[in-house]
């Protein structure tokens, strides 16, 4: 029985990998064939396809490709690319669930098989200049492949589902602000695109990468609009009350950067308080018993804060060189502000009223 479960899990995990790795291989080989490379060795594009696949799982890379041989890293990867492995996993997992009566066991064996394949690919694809951090692969691929198999439509998750949808709305509003900023700085956007000059094929690929990075940029914009701020390299600070930038990398998305201080955005932190209140109101209104209300409010607050923390951590990092080691938000600061907003509202709306009611009953 165990052998059959492992075989089915490994087979379907391999199918999930193939659904996304083969298209990445085609893209890599096509780009290599049209780039005018003088090398007839196809090892590099095959490795590159694995790097693309690992990058879609947000696996960080160690780099040594600069002309001065200074080591760098790529730890800020496109959140939008997650849609591809998640889609492939959800297409393949149902057959594993059919083979194993206990769905939690099916999730575990499938995620384990998927992680083993990903780790082996990371080890085999290492080169002198680009090295996926294979020992970190399980930290990314196992949670992604495990969580992607869940069905969040269960009634017990309705408050968390509502909270996540509210976060997506807040995130989307920041995305609209980002788009408006890009439109307002169209000349800068055009100039940055001209500097890259990637050619026709390279231009399409570069555009695709920019699109996949939009969720990262939108979350950074959300941090800026709510007064938290972000960084664009070491020694920089961009927020409502500070603006210290040493230079802008030749990446079109950076055309949306503000051009100075905007003190009024300090009050943007109230949006986080409003966000937390919107999430807690349905829980407080629909549940009268204190224990149930407390459990659901704490559970939802902690889980949505954890989700925000993970998004903040994954949306930021090092961008190729040590000069751009801090690009994006400071994840612990984002986490602390969201946690503080939830904690304050829980005290005001749940614990203080419960304490007052308890004192009145004793009186």
C-alpha cells in the first residue's frame, strides 16, 4: 500500500514539474537560439529552464556573473510566477487524493515527492556563475506544494477567506496607485526601457518578467501608501517623511518611484487599522459567546498577519548586487504594524467589553 502511494505521489509530482518545466525549457531554448550565441552547447539553456522553474517557486540564487567577479544574489523573485506551479500542482494532486483515503497523508506524500524532485534539479543545475541555493529549496517548495492542494471553501475558513479577499482588495488599490504613478512618469519609463534595449525576443521576455513582478511592486507601493516605506539599496529610505535614493536601476518598474517626501501619507497607516476593523466586524457581530468570538478573532488575526509577513518577506530581497541588497520593504516592520493594529482592535472591541460585562455581572 505504501509503495503504491509513493509511486502515485512521485508520478503526479513529476507530472506537475513537467507541466511547467517543459514550457520553461522551450522559452529558454528559443531565447538561446535567437540570441546569436556562439556556443553550440545546449547545457546552458537547459540549466536556465531549471532556473526559471525554480525562480517561479521563489527559490533564491547565489550569483557570480559580474565582470568584476563580485558575488551577488537574487532573493527578490516574482510573486506573480507562483500562479504557474500552483496551477500545475492543482491539476495533478486529485489523482494522489484518489489513491490515498486520508487526504492529509496524500498532501504530505505529494509535497514530499515534489520537494525531492525540486531539490535534485537545483543541485544538478548549479553552474560556476549561477547557483540555486539547493538547501533552501525544501523551505519554499514543500509549503507551496502542500498549501496549493488545499480547498479553502470549507465553512470553517470563511472568515479567513474574507480576510484574504480584503487583503487582495487593499493590495489591488496599491496596484492601481502604482499604475497611475507609472503613467505619470511615462517619460522615465520609456527612457529606462530604452537603456535596456533587449531586442524583439528579449523585449517580450523582459516585459513578461516585469508583469510577473507587478505583485511585488504593488505590495511595496502598499507599504509606501500606508506610511511604512521601503528601501532601494543599502543606505536608502523612501517613505512619507524621508527620501534618500542613490540611483535608479535600469528597470522600467522603478519609474513609479516617488520624487520626494509626501508627509500626508503618514496618515496612511489608518488604512491598516480600517483593514483590521473590516476583518473583525463580521466575527464580532455574528458570534455572541466570548470564547468562540475570541478564538475566531485571534485565529483570523494571527493567520492574516502571518500571510502579510510572508508576502512582505517574499516581495523584497537582494537584486543581483550587494549595492541593491535591501530592495523592498522591511518585513518585520510590516508584520509589527499589522500585528499592532489587530492587537489594539482586539483589546478595544473584544477584551475591554468582555471585562466590563464581567464586572457588571459581579456587581
